[in-house]
C-alpha cells in the first residue's frame, strides 16, 4: 500500500489556480499531478526544461537519470545547471535547482 498524498493546500490551490480553473482539469486533475511520478532520462538540453516545467506544474515526484556532468559548452541550453555546477553530477545539480 502506498502512502496517501495530502490534499492540496491553500498555497498550492493559489499557485496552480490557472490550471485548476480549467473545467476539464479542476482540483482533481491537480491532485493527480501531485500524486504522479515522472521518470526523466537525461537532464541536459531537453530534459532540463522538461524537468523544470513538470516541477512548476506540480508533479509530485521527478525521477532523474543522467550519468553526465555539466560542461561549460552546454550551459547555454542546459538551463538547470550553472558555472558552479561544472564537475558535479547533473542529477545533483538538477535536484538542487528544482
């Protein structure tokens, strides 16, 4: 049996209001996002914005997988990483940013 995800808080209802007000979405749809787990293979040029948007939309759990490290020449498109992250594992850098 999986643990129950708490209901949306007042702050979450305000944060995600623009999604919740959609008739086909509502609070039930936002609650499903909060309870969802999404696996992202790679947090580079494509995975970085995907992870950022999913987190911002309210997905409850992101599972990130990437064996690489940010490089200076990648930072223009890998938006989760900064100069300070060079030499770290991408998943750790992404986790800190998200």
